[in-house]
C-alpha cells in the first residue's frame, strides 16, 4: 500500500503495510523512508498546514495529533495524500539539501506546494464565440480530401479570414502548404517565402491567418478519439505560434449517418490555454512508440488531473469546443488550389479567364488561389498585394494590370 506525502519539498511516496497502522507507526516509516525525525513531524489531511508560519499555527491541525489513531479511521486509502510540516533540514532523495530559513522562517505559498507540478482541468469556454466557413472554400477542401484522397491520407491547411470584436471568426479561404500526408500523421513542409506571399495577399484582402484545418483518415476514425496525441502537439504548436487568442483548429472527418452511409463532418475546437502553455514550456513527450495509446498525451513530468499525479493525459482535457457555422463570402474558390497533385500552368490561368469573361475583371480575379499563382509567377509578384486591395474593395483593376495578366495567360 502506498501513501503520497506532500511537504514543502514537493510530493514523495512511502510504502506501508496497510490502513491498520497507527499514526505513530506511520511517523516511524516517514523517518525511515524520508529521513525526517519523528519529533520534527506534524501531519494532517489539511493542505493548509503547509502554510503555517508559527508553532501556534500548527496547533490548529490536530486531526492526526493522536499517535494511537488508526489510518483507517481517517478514511485514508491507497494513494491518499497526507500533508507533512517538518522543522529543520533534510536531504531530499535524488535532490539537493533543503535548508529553510529557520524553523518557521520560510513563507510558503500555494505555488511552492505544487512546485514543478501543474494542474490540468477542462477549460469551459473558448476565447472565440464561433467560427464560420465560407461555403465554397469549405466545399473545395472537403471535396478534395473525400473524392481524391478518399480520406486515406491526412491533409491540412491554414485558414484565413477575420475576427470580429465579439470574437466571431470568419474563414474566407484556406491556404494548403506543401505537405506529406500519411495515414496517422501530417508532415508540413512549410515554405517561408511562399507563406510571406500568402500573408501579403491576405493583408491586401483585409484578412489574416485565423486557424488550422486538418483531416482524420478512415483508419483514425476506428480509434475513437477527437484528437490523437500527434494532432494535439501539432495543433498546440500552431496555436502558440500564431499568438492569436481566438485561433481555431478544425477537424474534418467521415462519420456514419443514420442510414449507414458516410457524411463529411466538420468539428471546431480551440486548444486550451494550459495545453498551449505546456507545449511552449516543453512538457510534452514528442516521440511516440508503437504501443502508445493515441488518445493520451504523455508528459515529461507529473501533472495533476482529477487530484491524481499522472504522466498521461486524456487528449480531451486539452480541447475546447467551438460553435461552427457557414456563410457565403466575397471570394470564389474555383481556381486550382496550390500544392496539390495537379500542375497549374498559364494555360490553367487562360482557361479560368475564358470561363469567367462575362464578369467584370475584378470579379474574374477574386480568388485567393489565383492571386497566389500570379504572385509566384515572374514579373507580377510584387504587384499582387495591390491587386488584392482592388479585390477587397471591388474597385476596377487598372488597364495595365489587366493587360499584363491577360498577356501572361496568352503565353500558354
């Protein structure tokens, strides 16, 4: 049988024969296993004993003052925490000598008591009110992962849009970076120069990066989790990198409907504040073994979950559900999307312009993916932010830009 002993030095464990032991026998074991003399020990089931500053303060904690009291009478069982106040100096096993400033000289705080430990609880409310997807953008993404990839490999993208003063996130387009999708992992092969162009176009459109979208494969669906441990790490990293408190992570997956057929389903979350904090501070184990449960995130140090010290945390503790809606945004999403298994050429541009020639020119180029293609083409890259501003305000594109784009298309 094991008890956990919490002192100013943190949490330690002692082994006992059973709950039939008396408090005096427990103190003997503490002296033997933790090297704290019996006469220096004061025990209690009340954690506030660790805040005592004077001998008079200790007198208030008398629940374990009678040495003949059996541990069973105190409802103590395997794994229970007992709080220990002691005077003097000791050497903690595996640690440096502890030398308090006098018997009662050290001012203890609750942070001291849980030194090197963190408490993980569910975060009840997200920092964003909701997320709404442009229908065409969402459909272009789900159609590719469903019809082309068949949800056999993972796919991801950065969501761009706006955040209202009330915390409502609107997603108007999705940028898909270079990547390698596997059955249970998504490896982003990010191109910093390409992302600079994306951000410049987004700024011209009055938009910014607001979240990340990823898919789960058919094989993942059989493992019964909202996020895998790998997905928690990736989502926490990107959330932390963004510096945006309203940042949203969206999962797209197949789910069986009432008729037994499969429907594409979007779910939105925020990673909890504690999740992002722990990731930034390096608490997560980032290497995975074949036998690791993907529903659990491994920690490098003990954390407190539900009053227990653990090193494995259910991933759901890190997720905060976000309401999801849709809307019809101002941009189209018909131009071929970047970094997919399709070759986009000037002939592709010509086909797009020919197909939309009945529209005003600004409408014909009101597509983020087309603007990115132009930005990455020779001779027009630095001018695309100006074009993006025309698209954002729906003002006429200058004749010079129009002639240049049409001449590029005609070189095909």
